[in-house]
C-alpha cells in the first residue's frame, strides 16, 4: 500500500492557510519553522509536525528527511525570498507547481516580456534615471513585501535619492489609481481557471501619509515607505470581472509558450492598478500563492460561488493534490523534476 503524503511548507508568509487547507482535505501536515516563530506554529492543532531550524537557508539540508516522510512541498513567497533559484531547481522531492516559471517571475525583464506577450497594459519602464519625465516608483528585485521601494518625482530626485543604489531595480511609471491584487487558481486536471479572491495591501507609511492633507505634508521630512504590513479584502465591480478573467487566461496561454507544455498552474496573482477610466494596468505577476489570500482562510465571496463551502487558496491547492492522487495524475500537478513514488 502506498504511504500517505504529507503537505509541508516553510513557516512564514501563507503557511497557516496552506496547512489548515491541507488538514481540512485530510493530509498530514508539517512546517519547517525558525526558533523565533516555533511557539506560534505549535499553538495550532492542525499542524502535525514541526522541524525547527536556526535559519531558513538550512532548508536544503532537510530534503533527505522530508523525502523519507513522503512530503509534497507547497511553495510560497518566503521560498522565493530565502532560497536561491538554484536551490529551488535542485529540490527533487515532490513540489507543487512548475519551477520553470521561477526564472520568468524572478527577472523583471522576463516578467515584462511575459505580460507584454499576453497583451496586458503595462506602465512605462525607464532604462535610466536620466530618462525620467514623470513620477516613477523604484522597485527592487525579489519578493520582499515592498521593502526598499521608492517614489521618485523626476530625474533630479532620482539622482539625489536613488543614484547610489547598488541592488538590482526597475524604474516604473507611477500609475495613479486603486491597487488591486487578483488571486487565481488554474487546474491542469480539468483546465479550469478560477478567480479565488482579491485584496489590496496596507503599506506603511504611504497609506498613513495618504490621510494627511497635501498642504499639511509640506515641510514634513518623511519619505513614503511601501513595506506591506497587512492585506484587506476587496470585491471588484461585476462588470469588470470578465476583463479580470481574460487577463488570467492570457497569462496562462503565454506561460505554455515560455515554460513548457505545463505552463503556469496552481495559484498565481496578477497585481494591478485600476485608473479612473477603469483601465487595468498590470504591475507584475506572482506565480504562486500570495499573502493577499490570507484574509480568505474561511473562503471569499468568489470562492463561495464555486464551492458553497469554505475554500481558501491553500485548501484549493490541497484539494487539487488530493484529486490528482485519487485519479493517478499526481505528476500533472508536480514539477517535472519531482520524484514520484
């Protein structure tokens, strides 16, 4: 008899949602956590096992142990932040998702090519500070929750405040509108795309500055910060849902051209800003579960339309894995480098 699988992830980002969803779908659950957060994860009864490490960079050393425990890894943003692309690719235990998308997600140039080929509307991008002729935002590479982002007014402001940057960054036109993060799930088992939920981020201190009248801000020595501290649920006007679904379809179509036959599958998020004329500008894509799904651990208005029961993105991942196991199609929802036992 085949041994049952255990769903495992790193103790960060959206781990609670992933593991609660796995538990609700009947899986054994395991979290790899740091000593700083060990007590947090021990306080939840749906987590069956903890492996405690001093730092997440030790994770690759645990792979033989995890393989022996018949683990399926569900990645999230902290994998992107703490493990290198090479470490991801060398991971040969079962891994939910297609690692081929990692290169396209990690490179802002490749990501822009992907989204452009999908026909999505993107903000203008500048190659150098000297080209800046309008407000822009400087975005550092990587999944760091907005850390290090900078609002820049013009070319002179860039030279004064950002000319010293040594990290890799992109200079992107600052679009004025409503930020909206659309969470999708694509099932390779039945070829269906679902809108799971939507959120907007609460960023410090830019959201607090927005509540201070412009006249009162004059003379304040405070630079906007875009570090994300939380997420709030959002519902989109129903008349705009068709466009949101179309954007997801187009991203998936191109992913099968650039990332092999499997393309992008599972959870992903398109990060947009909606302008007053109701135009979607696409900022970037996250090819995995995002922390913005965390307000919906008990499901969202959109997931309820499809399931009539609590269905978080984390639980939707677990259900996909369970269905794949039951139909002998597990290889369809795992990266091709994964070992199937």
